[in-house]
């Protein structure tokens, strides 16, 4: 039996945020399975192959949380969340049954029907600021579009987006055990979710909230706590992530304006730009699992109850999968093999919608404010890259259209 390979690693530490890219590539190559003593101790899986294996094997790597049958399981965040994300933090067969309730609303055909709604939110966000000649791409644009799109999708008036999303934004900035973690605000938002769920149970419509309020999983109606937990993942999961991804694309595009005509004419090129940006700048650097049985991986002994971080960020930079992984290449043959949307059973339900949102926002910027100039001195990153990673504020100026 070998000793643990212990590394100095804490995904909440600002030092991780500032040095992660090179470190992630090194980890994928030299420390594919390693242990950190931070936050009570956890394994970090960094090799593409092992991350894929873990995401595909819920019998060995459990996502459960607050499950009396698996008291050792602590869910998908390290430290654990003070509430349960009932879809993300469940295992098959329960997970599968719950996912089937939401899946039709996220399917590509449903997302295509949402495209005009997304476009409306994109145009509205730009209409509000275009006469000013300046905006914050985060607050005034991508945050607004992503939040309103998600609200419309689940079935809540998009104009109420700030009521539901700002607490989640605050929460994404802090570790769950931080004294300022806004748990009261999150619980307040969840109270509002309960109100809408009860209304919709009485008066169902064709939306996710009505489905959660009325449909069954494994032959049983969902408890209200499960409904709220599932709605929380749908609402909170598709907001900071889409914002961060969009800002990363716009940051890169500022120095590649010569591609504008091609990007507008060629959807495939735009897709490849989005995927390569997601690979190199994942808005979610990793989610956790709990080891469900004792076994050995890469010479390391994993024990039931051990916490594990699946490092999507490192897998995305594994040189055994991505040639010269730090290089931005629009012509990568395997560019879509990244883990920025996770993998396996829990792969992001919102991925098709996120792609539509990002593409629409990029197209609108190219069409309406093509000469945008980012104020690089004012770019702000998320304080920790543990929950949401990337840029959280990005002010820019541009020439307002003559008629405004
Ligand atoms: C660029 C944008 C996005 C990124 C990077 C992202 C990332 C992820 C990742 C990594 C997971 C897997 C978590 C795990 O395995 O533990 C996930 C799951 C999930 N995401 Fe996203 N997401 C994005 C957009 C969205 C959107 C727009 C929505 C909804 C409006 C959404 C809803 C969800 C849900 C419901 C799950 C749980 C799926 C399950 O457990 O079966 N996401 N996301």
C-alpha cells in the first residue's frame, strides 16, 4: 500500500486563482490523483481519463448529499453546501428519474424554440445602454441576459431576475463556510420559489416549475424540498457560468476583430470559438463527489467517505488529450472533448441553452458595438475560482450609433 501523494492545493485560495492554468496542466501530467489537506482533506483527479471515469461511475463516485442511505456522502461542493441541490446531488436511479422531468425543457428542440426569447433579452440589454457609449459587459449585459433567459425558461417573470439571482451571484463569490456566505438570502429566494411552486401546482402551465410541482419520479410526487433543490440548480447553475463564458469570448475577440465577418457568416467557426474558450476558461473549475467504496486509482487508496474534486479545468488542459493545451486553436479536431459542462450522468442540462445564449450575445456585440474597447485596468475576476471562475466585471466603451 502506497502513501498518499499530498500536494499543496486549495481551489478556494486566491493563489490557485492566480496560477491555475500552468499548474492545472502540470497536475494533469504529473499528479493525476493527488490529495490536499485543505478543507478537511480531499482527492483531486486531474487527468482527463480519470475525470471521465469518475463522472461515468456513480457507484464509485457519489454525488449524493443529505441522503440517509449514504450518510458519508457530502454532495458536489467542497466544503459542502448548506442545502441540497436535489438533481445534481443525487445518484441513479433517483437522479435519472428526476432528470427526466426537466430534460424535455432543455432538449435541443426546446432550446431552438427559446432562441427568439434569448435574442429579445440580448437586444433589450443593449438597447438600454447603447446610447451611453459604455457598459459593463457583466452587469449590464451578460448577467442580465443569462438571468432573464433562465427565469423565462423555468417559468418566472424575467423582470423579477434580480430578486432571484443577486443572492446566487453573491454566494458564487464565497466559499460555503465563509462567515459572509449569504445563506439567509438564499433561503429567502427559496421561499419565493416555494410560493411559485405552490401557485403552479394549482394552476399548471407548460414550464419547468409546473413540471416539478406536478410530475412524479420513481412513482412518487417530488417533495417540496426536492422541487426547491432542483429549481435551485436550474436557476443558479445557468447564470454566472454563462456570464463568465461570454466575457471570456469577448475578451479574446477584442484582439481578433478581423474574424468578425467570418464569425457572422460561419456558425461552425463561432461554435469552435465558444468551445475553445470554454476549454481554456471553464466557468466551473470542478465539482466534487464522495468515494462510495474502497478502491485503488493510479496507486492511491481511495476510501468510502473520502471527498474528491473532479478538476474539469485540469482535464481540459491534459496534454495527452489536447496537443499544446495552453494554445488557443480554433481548428482543434477534438475541441469539444472538454469537461467545462461536466460529463457522465450529470453532464450540464443547460449546455445547449448556454451555447445559444453565448452565440447570440457575441453576434449582437459584433453587429451593434463592433469597436468596443475593454478597460483592462478595471477587469475584476471572481475572488475564488472554486464556485464560478473567470471574469465578474468587464467595463468597456464603444461608439454609440449615430441615430441614438
Ligand atoms: C457556460 C455555461 C455553463 C457551464 C460552464 C455549466 C457547467 C455545469 C457543470 C460542470 C455541470 C456538472 C456538475 C456536476 O457534474 O457535478 C452542470 C450541471 C448542471 N447545469 Fe450547467 N453549466 C452552464 C450553464 C447552465 C445553464 C444555462 C443551465 C440552466 C438554465 C444549467 C443547469 C444545470 C443543471 C440543472 C445541472 C445539473 C445536471 C444534473 O445533475 O443532472 N447550466 N453545469
